């Protein structure tokens, strides 16, 4: 190639490349400007927006559940506490093969099929970085076994938390109740923000009634988390406020004695301090252990409880409605005296039955041979039915309804445990409303001895007995004695609530009836004389027998011949010491037979436990 | 001739150490600056780990040594070696396709028993060298046959690399080849024709793309369509950059970066760390470094004494420009996610060595110029 040409080309090429190079640099510059405008858009114009997004990314709000308040009895004996408990939790995000992990885990710790199902359902619902509990309440051995193998299970962790525990087991479970895991239904009715992070909620009993107080206030913390949801540090913390501790009016010593006194019988007993309505014992038997309910009772145990003929889950003290039987007689007697229908001297002849004029139907006395001539004192002491048939007829159903209504029959007492039933104090109005029928005189007669439509709950009976003891003050029975705010030693007592003062026309009428009740226990022919003989204090009481099974007119009731389920309920009400009552009790023994022979001894043991402090 | 060369004349006394060591001071100091800046960002991106910085320092040591060694080779010798490097490179690429090791879903590595290396890295230099060498032997602007030949020289290695698949590197190689052709005076008509052709070829390219590559394009158009899947990278990096604002959240204080929200934060997405912690001003500083490098590279190109070195220097400088524009465009959500690191900042091995070698070539071109008396 000739040199001249090359040189000419060289110049040309140099200029060409120069032009093109400048062009490229300009294009590069333009591209950079586009990039800059993009950056300005992101970092200046949209800066606020992205700052918010970045904060949302990093900061998460975590709830700190408050510690649930403890529950003590009146003497400071722990009834409900929070125990550290170990839970096995899995963070799905860190698990490659969930099934394999669960299978491998179950080789170390038993995983029940329903635990697994529940867990798998939760996995579907919760975010993947959130750890989900698989097992609750690991035993120390299980914790140890897992810890040894921990390296095999990344993403599986043991966390410590607090779980509700009832150290006394089945004692007073119907009063105390229990907590359980919050279910979807409960969450709807709750202030869900306060329950963020809370596992348990009161299901029944005091745990439910005082849920708001026991639960406390949720705490919150802002935490900085990684993209995986791991918490790095706490940015801001608002401590939770622990729930109030509660002191119950229950005396667990008396409660234990009462429960033991029943033996194998089902039934209920309520002991009340007549001065303030404090419930000292709240018995409903059979009872059951609340602890399995806390973390979700397993199906078999629950089915067994539910299917038990003796109905341990049934709260007899509040919901058991029984005919009061003869225990109503002191109240009837008072009605007769105070309303001037009878007096302490007038007497009735008891041939062992009673008939209405112009009617063949015989209303039997429990004693076939009859009590002979009886006045009110004898009628109460020996529990003569005929006297009260006559009295009831003289009073009329309207007077009976009105006067007994003052004692709280036929309406819920309002005790601070939910689910109470009102019983039934029949009236003309009720009968018309309920059965669309007029009231018949025969119904008045049997109402006079606490049979017929008449139904009471043990808590009503005890409240009425307490009113007899304290001279006519109907106090709302209450189960919580005092509350105690967290971090405070001061007890805030709950004031007794007076529902009604029964007008007393003549104090001697009351004295007379109470005296008759003392004779029931301490008199030579009293129906409960068996418990009076060795009693170091004087007891006023009244036995009762509630018919479960309607006998035909001429049939003789022989307890032994009857199937236990058809046997009568045995009742007893009492208060002691008779002169200055400190405790009133009502005892209902289902299918117990006789009030004097079965119910009264149980009442005596309750009185002893409280008044003498004797240990069961 | 005097006019042409006299412009490049510099006083011998001014040349001094730069010429003895064959180093270019503006380029060298800017490179050191940007690498130091990169180490600072990398320390933060690595979660405050000094180990990652130490390993990167070792790599940089190797890379700077490589640059220094390459700078000693006179351009004339480079041109003589060019065809060999190109042929051997193509053979290696072939070997990779046949027997390469798979890493991260793509066959890129060739195990030579002594070192594992990516032949595609060699091609980043071999392709522009080859095309520049070929075109500098002809009269500029190139005619159609020469263009066709150049096109083949570019397309063969590019397609082989795209097949691995390594779109990022294929893109860089294509642009380095294109820049040579463009600088050599590619006619505007032809440029327009190729542009139309490329656009028309898009559906065909789409057809041959891997699923994950298609997904990246879809993601670019609408990252929120799959916020936890492929859109996650882009969404998080935009949050990081945007929340950095003008001044940034401060070194080691980027929450997106430090709390794992930003994926690939020490490699391809390190720009987002820089944007979050040092803000817009920090990015300006980085671009200042980059601009100096590109402008200095282009100055070297126009000051070069023959067509081969002019074309090569111009191409290498502009390829570097493409390099960081593509990465930053991708991290800011302007371009689809292609696997390209942020040059000299991202943590990574082979590419930094190649990159520094290309600067070695620039320095060699600058310092091996003949002194011509006026």
C-alpha cells in the first residue's frame, strides 16, 4: 500500500474516530443524566414513600402478653398460678420438608395426631417467619431429649412461657373455673388488641367472671427484625400491666372438708358467711381436674367427662334446680307467723295425711302414722307435712309467693360466677303464663312442703339460710373477697352487697322459728338430732327430702328397693353457732335418701371445719 | 502530519515515572479511589465483616498487578497476540459448552486443574482486540464485507456465551465489538438498519430466552406483580435507594442492607447499599470516579497514535461505561435484571481482574506512544 494513501487515511481516520468518540461520550452522558433523574426521583421525590416502606420492613410491633393474676383462697392458699412451661415451636420458613421434620421429631417426642393436625392448620394461616407452637407443656425429660438432638432440627425451638396451673386440682373447680386457649369465637367478642399475644382466656367460673381483671393490659414493643423475621433488638417498649390477683372468699380447708364429706355422693353444698355473703365453700360434686383444659383437653378425656352419667361438668351449685322439700318449712312458718295466719300456739292434728274439703285425694305425711297434735315448733322439729299443708292452704299461693320471694327464691342470687339458674317459685301468674292453666288449691298444698313446681338452687337455699341466720338481710353471695393490683400489696376488698332487708313484724316470730330449727338438731325428737348430740356449738337446721320419683298414692317408699337414680334427694340447711351465726350452709345430696341421715352429717362436717378448724 | 501528531506531543521531562512504569496517573489514582470507596461499601454490605474486605483486597491486589503487567506490554505486541488470544478464547468457550462446570445454573467455568476460570472473561478483551485489529488493517470506514466479517467475529463468541447462559457478559462483549465498529465509522444507514433488525429480532430472542430471563423482563415492567418472587430484588433495592434520600442513612446504618431485606447486596445489588447508606451524594461521588475513568479512557483513545489502539482504547472505555450504566440501571429498576456486577465495587473474582487488565491496556496505549519531535 502506498505511503501517501496511508497517511491520508490516517488523518481521516483520526478525525473520524475523534468524532465518533465524542458522540459516544455524549451518548454516555445522556444515559447518565437519565440515571440521575431516576435517582433523583427515587431519592428525593419519592423519598418519603420509600422511607415509610423501609420502616415497615424493619420495624414490627410485638405484643407482650401480661401475666395473668393469681387466685388465692381467703387464707392466701394458691388456687391458680402461672407455671413456666416449655413449648416446642417451629418456624416454617426455616424448614425445607415439614413432613420429614415432624416425622423425625416424633421419634424423639410423641406428637399426637390432633396436635399435628392443629399445627398444620396453623402453618397454613400464619406468616412463614412466625414460629408456631407444636407441643405445649413439655416435660423436663422431653426438653432434655430434644436439646440433645437440637442440632438436627434447625428452625425448631423450645420456648419458655407461662401456663395456667391449678395446684389444688379438682378442688372447687366449679367456683374457680379454668382458662383455655382463646378460640376464634371468643376472639370476636374480645377487645382483640388487648389480647394480642395472649394464649389463655377464662372459660368458666371466677376465671371467666373476672377475666377483665385477671387478664391485665397487654404490653407492646417495637422490634427491629431481619427479613427473616428474627428479632434483633427492641426499639421501644411499653411494659404489660399484670392482671389483678384475686383472693376468693373460699376457705380451701372448709371446701376440702365439704368435698370429702360427700363421699361418693353427687350433690352440692354451699357455705356462706351470713354477715357479709362471703361464700366459704362452693361444692358441686362430682368434680374434675381443670388442668387438662388449659391447653386443650384431648378428645378421649373430654368425651369421658361429658359422657359420665354423674355429670361432673354440671355446676350443681348454680344450675342444679331441686325441689327444696322440707327445708322450706322454716320460711313457711315465718310467713305464717309474720302474716298473722297462724301463731305459735295454734295446733293442727296430723293423722298422717291431709285432704282438701270435698276431695278424696290424700296428701300424705312422710310419717304414715301421723304426728298427732302439732304446733309450729313440733311441725318444724319433726318436719310434719300435714301442718304445712294446712298452713299453705291458709296462706294461699299469693302470700307464699310474695313472702318466700323476699328470701330470694325464684330469682338468681347474682353471685359473681356466671351461668346461674333462677330456680322456680311458682305463682298463679307463672302458671298461667307457663301452662296456660289456673292455679289449683292442691298445688298450694304441696308447695307448702317444697314440692310440686317449686325449685331452688343450692346457692339460693344457702342465701336464704344465711338470711334466716342474720335476721333478714339478703346479701348477694360473693366469691371474690378482695382484689390486689399488680405490684401492690394493698388488698381492695369487695363490699358486701345487700339486696334486700326483710321486714320483721315481730322479732319473736323469728326467734320462735330459729328455736324450732335448733330443736331439729338438738331436740330429743329433731329430725337431725344425730348431729346435735356431740356438737360443741349449737346448730339451727332443717332437714329436707326432695322427691325425685312421684309415688302413687298407696305405694310405700322404700329407699332400698328403689334404683339409686330414683332415690330422693337429701337436703339440709343450717347455721351455727345458733346464737351468733358465723356460717350458714345448704347441702343437697342427690339421691341421698334422708335429709337427716345423709345431708345433715355432711353439713356438720362443714360447720366443724369452719368453726372448729378441724382438718378433714 | 505535524499537525496531527504535534497535538499529542508532550515534553519528555513531564513524562517522568508514568512513562517509565507505563502507568497513567489520572487513571491509576481514580481507580485506587474507586476501589477504596468500594471496599468501604463492601464492608457494610458484608454485614461489617472484615474477612470479605480482606478477600476483596487480595483480589484487587491480583487485579492491580495484572493491570501493571499488561501495561508493560506494548500495543504492537498486543496486536500481534490478538488473533491467538481470540482463537484460543473461542476454543475454550467451545470446551466450556462441551465439558464446562455448572455453577449457579449456568455453565461458565472451565476447570484447568490449576485454576478454574471463565473463558468468557478472556473474550471481553479478545473480542474488541480482534475486531479492532481486523478493522485497523483496512481502510475506514469499513465496507459491507468487512462489516460482515466483524459481525461474525463478534457474534460467534457472543452467542456461545449467551448459550451458557450469561447474558450480562454476552451483552458486554457485543457492545465492546459494536463500539469498535461504531468508532471505525459504521455508516448511519447501516446503523439504522441494524437497529430495525434488532428490534424485529426481539420476538425471536424472546423465544430463545430461558424462563428465568423472561421472568426478569416481566418483572422489570411490573415488579409488584410478584413481590415475593422475582420482583422482590427490585422492590427491595428501590426501597433501599429511595429511603437513602439525598444524604443516606449513614455507613453501616442502612436498614435494608443490614437486616437482609436487600438480596445479593455484596454482589450485583451493592449499588443499592451505597444508595441507601450514602444517599444521592454518595452516588454522585461514585459517578464522578466513573466519569473520570471513562473520559480519561476516551482521551487516551483520541490521543492514541494508530487506528488499532484508538479503536481498542475507545471500545474498552465505552464498554466500562456500559458496564456501570447497565448495573445501576438494573438496580434502580430501569433495566431488566442481568447478572452484571457494579465494576470495582461488587464483591467478585474474575471480572475485576479482566476489568483491570483492560485498564492496563489503556495505560499501555497511553505510555507506549512514540515521542515525535516537532
